[in-house]
C-alpha cells in the first residue's frame, strides 16, 4: 500500500483532467462495492459527497477523503494542491445542504466552513488521517478550506 505522501505526490502530479477522470471512475465502483473498493486513499477513508451545482442546480458527486469528529465528518478542499478550489467546495459554499455516502450508508448533511481555532484543530485531525494534506498546502498559495459536515 502506498503511503499518504506517495499518494499526494501521485495526485498532485496528475493534470486536473486526469483527477476528474479517476473521480468519475471511483463513483460507480464505490457505490457498487459499498466502498470496499476505492473506499480509501492510503489509510484514509473516502466518502461520496453529493452537492448541488452552484450554477446548474444539478446533483454533483465527488469522492472525498474524510475524517470523523464525533458525529461530524470533516472534508478538506485541497484539490490535490491545485490553485483552483475544487468544484464540490464551491458548491458547498453556495448550497450547504448535501448528502454523503459512507460505505453503504447515505445520509443528509449540512456543510459549514471551520474557522479560527476550530479550523486549526480539524486541520491537525485530518492531517493525522491523511498526511498528504500538508503536501498539498505547500503546493498552493490559497488557504485550503476545512468543511464540517454536520448531520442534517
């Protein structure tokens, strides 16, 4: 199994278009296997996040590494260190109600952006689960958003 740092080097070296293709492949495999396949990046778990497109109004699904903080799920808008914010993060800011699928369990959530000391604590938590976020932070000048997905 590749280490977090190996995964981050691979993902940050891929062009955006390839990352999107891998994500699109990940979705049906994850759903079909209930996350048994393509349900991890290194040792970090992956969920499927369904957001509402900020311009289209249509459902958009993205596989995203996550951490748990009690009943909340934490997702990081890193986009593998790319300068562009991931589309799912822009969608969550515009439309906070969303849905997650963790393995076979689907449930509604409401997103908010963590700030201040909460952001710092959750950033450390997420980096403990997937150390690649630190690498992504080095690659971009933007502040990477930390989202809290609270049960709806």
